[in-house]
């Protein structure tokens, strides 16, 4: 497992949705990679902070800008 693999699976890892073999690979990587360990810890912290929060409705303009940025990022990642 490399950093890219961990980052792609971080949500599934935190949610406990991965096969035991994949979890083992991620945990081995986390023992060696401080960067990925921080990403996983910060993601867990963010989830715990916002888990019980009220939903916020973004203005349509903000939603449109966010969706466009996400679409652009997804296109870039496919290249």
C-alpha cells in the first residue's frame, strides 16, 4: 500500500468498510508514514467534530462553485 492507496480509502477505512487484508495493508503503511497517519487522524477528528452538527444549507452560488471545483479536480485526477 502506498500513500495514494491510503488516501483513496481513508473514508472506507475509518468507516470499517474494508476487507481485513486491506486494513492490514493500510495499518502497515501507517506505521511507516507520518503523513498518512496525520491525514487519517485529522479525518477522524473532523468526522467526530461534525458528526452531531446541524446541517448547513449553502447558498446556490457556493454550491455551484464547489461542484465545479470538484468536477475539475475529478477530471484532472483521471488524466
